[in-house]
C-alpha cells in the first residue's frame, strides 16, 4: 500500500466536497476510499441501457455519502459487488 500511495494525496470521501470547492484537484494525484453502504437495484435508462447506483461512505461521517453511477462495461463487471465492500 505504501508503494501504491507514494506521491499521492489521500482525500477522505467526507472531505471531498470541501476539497473540490477549495482546491484544484486536477493538478494533484489523489485517491479516495469508500465502502459501499447502499446499492440500488439495477435500473434501465429510457434507451434501455442498464446501470447501477452505489452510495459510498468513508465510515468517518455517516451523513456524508457519495453516489456513484455505474454504466456500460463498469456496470457489467461490478454490479454484483457486495454491499460492505471497500
């Protein structure tokens, strides 16, 4: 993990909104981690594309979640990922 995190900045999910508003993260190599705290049953768009929605949290502040929409190959590969997975 130390090797993979070398020269990268860790930003907690609960800090992400504030960091996006106050810092130019496009110029920083940053990472975040989240736990899938809720999964919505896969849904279909009006044109028939299937997608999933995950709510992620860093377990630091349970009131701060990030919703992630998975489409296309990402949805196909990961839609069965279990709730509680990091």
